[in-house]
C-alpha cells in the first residue's frame, strides 16, 4: 500500500467507528492470558513420517498422529527408534537412554562433561572435559582422550567466546567439534585465547561478590588463534589442517562431505571482505581452495544453507549475495561455477529440497514482496522457474521427504493463520486448518496494515502499523515505534500479529514497526550502505518515519516513544540523543552505546577497526550526542550481561549525569543479555507504568500489576 492511501484507510475506519463501537473488545485474559479470542488453536504439523503421511500434534490431547494425505485418516505415531536415543548430562556425567529403557551411565568422575554428541553410527559419544576433547564407547564405556594440552586459555572442541556468540552460534553451547558422517573422524577447533583481553563481569551476590573472567575481544583487540584439527575415532595423533594459526583470520562452521572423505572449511580474513572455501583431507590436513569471494563492503562468513552438497558427489549449491541480492549457484566440487540458478533484484532465503533425479530445487524467497516469503521451484539450469504458493500471504512451508507435497501455514496482517496441503506443482489438494475464530466478526479491534514511508532519496521504507480500536481521525493518538535496526535484521513482515498488540490498541496508542534501508528489505545492496557508518542510515530513516508520523493530524506530535533491545536499544539511545528533535520518549534494553565496546567479529564486519575508522566510530557513538539529549529515556540492563556489557550503559549514564540530563535507569541483578523468570512481572509492570504515565497520562490499571 502506498503511503498516501493511509488517510483513506483512516477515513474508512472513522466511518465504521459507530459500527465498531457496538462490537465487543478483547479483554485482558484474551490478550494476555491465552483465553479464546480472535483465533483458535490449530494442530501443529511436526514433520512427515513418509512421503504420504504428515505428523500432527493434536491440539487437544497433544499426542502425535500420522495423517494420510489422501484419506485424512489418523493413526498414532511413534518416532523411529533411531531418533529416540537420548544422550544427556546428569550430575556432571554422561548418560545414554534408548527409548523408554533405563538410562545407562557412560562416565563416572568428579569433573564435568560437556556437550555430549552421539556419533552417526551410535557407537561413540564425543564430549569435552576441562577444555580437552574425548569420546566414550556407548557399549563398553571405554574413554578415548584426543587432546591433552588444554589450559584456562586453550580449548579443544570448546569455543572461544567470540566464536560462540558470533560465528558458531549460541545454540552450540560452545561445542566446536563435528563427527564425520562415517563416524571415523572428529573434526574440531582448537582455540588459544592467550592474547585476548580478559573482561571482568562482576557478580553482586554473597558477602564478597565474585568475578566472571571472560576472554572477550573488543573491536581492534587481538582475536583467538584458531586451528582446525582431525582425530581418528579410535585415537592417535591430531592431524592439523594446513592453515597458519598465527594469521589474523576467522574460520566458519565446517561442512563434512557425504562420505567423510573431506571437510569444507570456511576461511575469512580479519577484514571480513574475502571468503574462501577449502576442501581439507582429514588424513593429511592438506587443503585445496574451492571458492573465493570478495566484496567491497564485507562477506558474511556463514549463514544457514550457504552450502548444500549434492549426493551425486560432483556438485554443491552455494548461496551468495555477491551481486547485491542473495541467490543460489551450482558449482562442481572442484569449485567451478556451472551457472546461477536464480537471479534478479530479490532474495532467496532457504533451500528446502533438492530433487537430484529431476535436477530441481525447491526454495523459499522474498520475491513478490520483501516482507513476504513464498515457495518456488527451478531447474538446476534456472529454467522452469515457478512460484508454488499463492495469494498475498507469508508462507511457512514443510515439504514431504521426496518433495512431492508440501504443507503451508500462511497468514497476513489481516488474515489469521490458515493451513493447506499442495502438490509440487502448486495445486491445492485440501485445506487443513483455519485459526480464525467463529465469532471473529463480533470483535472491535485495532486494525493492522502494511504501509510504506517514503524517504527524500527514493526509498520506500516498509512498515506495519496497528491503529487504535475504534480509530477516529479527528483524535490525536500517542505512538509507540518498536525497532531493532541492525544490518540485515529487518522485523517488518506481512504476517498475522496475534492479539499481543491489542491492549495498547484498546488504550488508544498507535503502534508501528519500521525497517530502514539497510534492514535487508533492499538486499545486500542496501545493507552494504552501513559499511563503516553504523547508526547513520538507520537514524536518517527512523527520523524520516518520525516526521512522517508527526505530520499526520491523528498523531500527538509530542508523544512518540521508540523502543528496542540490544541493537534496538542502541537505536533508541541514538533517537533520544542524535535524533532528539524528533523523538520524545525512549525505552532501551541492553544498548550498545559506543562500538569500540563491542566484540571484534560483529563490529569490525561493518565498521573495520577503531584504528582504521576513527571517524566512523565517533559518528556512530551515542556518547557523541549526549549534549543533544532531551525528552525522557529509560535504560534497562542486566548487570551480568556477557554480550553487551553493562559498561556500555555505565559510560552513557556517566555522560548524561555530567551533562545534568534527566533519565531513568533500571538494573536487573543477575540478568544477562535478557532477563526473565522471577524478574519478568517487574519488567512488564515497569513498561506498563512508563507507557501509562508518559503516553496516556494516567495510572496503570490495577489488574495489570497483579
């Protein structure tokens, strides 16, 4: 929808306001308590048991059923035994459990075992202990030790913090080893943190407190030295991949070939503008370059689905955004490009299935609109390209094992989730579910719309806006703008938003989310604009959105609140300083306040080092703009945050105090980069208080504080 149409919508809503006033509104329990409301639950699809049966979790009894595609008949489903093996740690020791059998203890010592991982053949469990790498035989419980040189700064199979956070990912829980598919080798990374500065995180519990010492490299600091090694499952000397650990470099998540004969290792220079793939022989460590990509801004070291090895053992499919848009390419194993499979000014997202027999791929992409995903198919050659999903919806798709059928759960901002079964030509076979409640039309609720906001230099910023219930264009409403703001981290999607936004709609608050030009909505070409100047384009676009809103006759131009967490916290703090003329209130969680305080890999990807780009770091720092601060900013931070250290908030509030600026601060003791559990009610109540006091000018209803 073009921006100039929005006043038309406002008028329509106003004309219908008398009708809406006669309808019932959602109550507190329907919005927050899970009581039936605008939608009803649908059974969850948990996957497929075979190509003709999908697995459903019944919405009522929560049991698994296999559903026949043709007849719809349901039969009780039990996952196959192979997927019913559970390896876990209990009381610092490793146990293995087969089905419902009694768990068998595999280790028995005083030290803690971590990250147990079953080998593909089920005969061994790999794990780390005291930063060294081991395995244990699942039958005999005999241990094999692979490394012996671990210390408090040297880790084998256990990742350094910056790799855990930025490269391998938090879901790994620091695990940095990978079984070969044939179970004959383990590949692992060895980290040496000797030169990485230690950052203290001070815990306040107990009489004397305590200190967590984390080797955390901040922008410009030395990184860990890393080696990639291989060991035979039976034991023996480590074979090291042929890289020099003294080089300033990064290694991404590696990929084993199907037969375990080689490991694809991702290598990147410290400047993160050159990515290479090497095929490494686990027996010798010899490497062979397979791929080389350079970009003038940066190359993303790894993202889901970058490489898909084909079972023909001759090809792989690569995902790259080197043209400015993410697309798939067909390569030989020797690294020769055969052809692009997709192309154009749109983005692929996930490779869903490869039909090697017919040389067809099925994939998700944001082609019809950047705020939606659809399923497509294309031949290896790029021909016979076809969209398989339908309508103006965002689709979440689950393909059958052979790719013959798929189930889509689809919605948009005006349509609650629905579900349908289709074949691989895009033909709808049957509707499987609709979450829309029977009395949907009996409710008055805040309508949500997809809109775009124009910039003065040609961008149409995607946004999703929820109007107050019974919206009246002759009234003026406060606004809450929720943002994140990071590079390639857009949050605006054309999907059903549930009822979580309806409390504030009922209370008369406009809610909006806006994505900036480098959010990923405009491809890597847009994202790359952020190179060496984090903060610049986000703030230009968010202030454009703020001014656009405040120009509307139905917006209270003194009550615009912006809120976000982490990078969104950074943006919120920038809005109340650099953008203080356009924003009135800010609610910031765990903000980065100056980029030299954040880690090497994330920060330098976009900013280079502080030594290389001092002006960029200065211009992107909240601290630079403290003298501009006005309005009211609330900052929240967990005092044990190991990601965005509370040091960021301390430095900001120091500057604010020295400039005699009024602000609010809430520290969450024991909180990490987020906080929950017992702190959640307080966190929620404080946000309610802030919104009611500053946007609605009245006390919080008592029922919200219980």
